[in-house]
């Protein structure tokens, strides 16, 4: 590292978990009731081949194919209602705190406390997630205002890699001297974009919020802090994970709520293409930092699918790591878009010793892969 650049550290993390959870069994029961009702109501069209029959889902399939057993929901109300099949989130006025800002603030306040920081110490706020609930004013500026932070804020979207890419932005801002302390927040409100009427994807996502404080080493007073040794980001265009939701729908006269406007994917292709990309990304990053793969104590990996994490770590390590080495949180949280690796970090970092190495890595839609190599101080 250039000696004139300040050392950059992660000095605090925050995790906010919604109070409502939905088990596979609850979700599948609701989906199957919906599918049976749909099939009965459309029996003539299905018989004539005009419409396809809705297949039934299974809690066992979901657990086996994904490792997911449960997920959290910001608003559970509506998701299990066969006549609605989407969350019921109250509309808030322009003068009220927005839902995503509320989620962001909950995680941000925890992260600031962990980092021993006051809002007055922070000079930049990044909101980075798979979706923001509006285009402007930025959710980040709303959060900045609520916390009384002087400086600037902006929103950014990179789907699954929004959190790691935001940490890379924070790292670069601090390295460049354009900020001294950055609050990067990921209010992942995924449930409004989930197609709960689609058997193949209704189980994948959950809601959560994570936040991270990134600052210069010389201002850090936190008990648990990590030098950021390296960051790496890569993208490669793919249509295999897609949502066409956007502001142009109005001009296209297309249905803004049609299935193509919700999350959809070619799950098998994603699995096949992303796993080798992610394994190679991490391997080459460690190699260019002269770090042996075997010397990494903790892998805080993206949490989309247990079988993906198993395959990637097996490629890297030659064996399946233990829960201590590569913690899995998707069984309880499901896929939380970009926040998964940071949930794993938040729940599993305090036991590391000074000098221990860890890797945060996300992979998914875009495709996008983002990673940081950390060393406990
Ligand atoms: N219940 C019962 N059976 C099912 C179900 C179900 N729910 N779903 C599929 N099946 C059946 C299929 O019909 C198929 O049967 P058959 O062999 O007779 O055709 C069989 O099970 C196998 O189906 P698949 O091949 O589709 O199942 P997989 O084993 O591939 O598992 C997964 C499906 C779990 C989706 C898997 O492919 C996967 O996880 N792939 C990885 C993709 C991934 O990571 N996706 C997420 C990336 S997106 C992201 O991380 C963030 C995006 C932005 C956020 C969006 C927020 C909303």
C-alpha cells in the first residue's frame, strides 16, 4: 500500500433483524393454497392448454435445494394471504420517515455504537442495496438528516454485491481523503419484489438491514476493528437474474406489476456460472496479496444457497469448511440480497484474534462479485 494513503479500517458493524419470521412450512402452505385455488378457478383454460397449471411447492425441496428454512419479513401481513400474496406495507406521507430509512437507521445506530462513533464523526452516508423505494431524494440523505450528519450521502444499487461494492467505495473515499468516516448501510427490503405466486422463487428472499462504519486507522477507538488489506470488484453482464421493474414502464404502457417486473432467474445457470467465477475471484485476489488460502481464518460469504457456498469453498480449500470457518446464516435469514455476507460478519467476528485474516465476498445478480480481505487489529 502507498504509505501516503491513510490505513482504512472497518470499525463497527450493525445488524437489524425484523421481528416477523416465516418458516418454509408456513410459506409453502400459503403458496399451495394459492396454487390450488388458481388451478380450480382456471380449470377450463388449463384443460384447453391456454394456461399452465400452477405446480405445488414443498418445504422439503426448499430446505434441500437451498438450505433455507426460514426468512424474516419487514411486514408479514399479506404475504401468506392467498388473495394477496405480497406484503401489506403502510403508505407513509412525504413528511414521514420512509420504511427503508427506518430500516437503515436501526442498523446504523448499532454500527455507530459498535464503532464508538457519534454521528458528528461521520462525513458520508452510503445507502447501497438491491432496490431503493424511490429515486429521490436519496434515502441516504434522509438518513443523514435523521442522524444529523454533516457532509454528503448517496444511494447506489448493485443487487447482490451492493454491500461489498459500497464498502469498496468507502475504502476508496477514505484512501483518497474525500471522507474520514463513512457509514455504509444496506436496508434490504426484498419482500415487495418477491413473486410469492411463483413456485420456483417464492422461498428465496428475506428482509434485513446491515450497516458498517469505515474510517481511518488513526481515528479508530473500537474494540473490534479490521484493517482492510485489499478490495476487489468485478462485473460481467448476465440476464440470468433479472427484474424489469423501473420508471420506464409507465411510458411503455406495460403492466408495472407483471411477473417480469419482479425478481426472476434461471437458477441452475446462475449456480453453474457464478460458483467458478466467485472461487477464481477469491483465489486470484488472495494470490495477488501473497496470502495462502489456508491461512484465512474466516469466510464471510454471500448467503444465497448452501450448495453454492459448499461448492465455492470446496473449490478453494479442497474440503468443506466448518460452520466456524465459513458461517452459514441463510438457514434463518434466507437470501437477503447484498446483506448476507455482512450478516455472517456481524454474527461471527468478535472471537477472531489480532492478526487473523478474513474474507468478505458477495456474488450474484449482474453478475457482480465483490470482496474485501480483512485483518483483525
Ligand atoms: N418445490 C418443489 N419442487 C420444486 C420447487 C419447489 N419450490 N422449485 C423447483 N422444483 C422442482 C423443479 O420443477 C425441478 O423438477 P424437474 O427436475 O422435474 O424439472 C426440480 O425441483 C429441480 O428444479 P431446479 O433445477 O430449478 O432446482 P435447483 O436444484 O436448481 O434449485 C435454486 C433451485 C434453489 C433456485 C437453485 O438453482 C439456486 O439457488 N441457484 C442459485 C441462484 C441464486 O443464487 N439466486 C439468487 C441470486 S439473486 C441475488 O442474490 C440477489 C438479487 C437481487 C435481490 C432480489 C430481491 C427480490
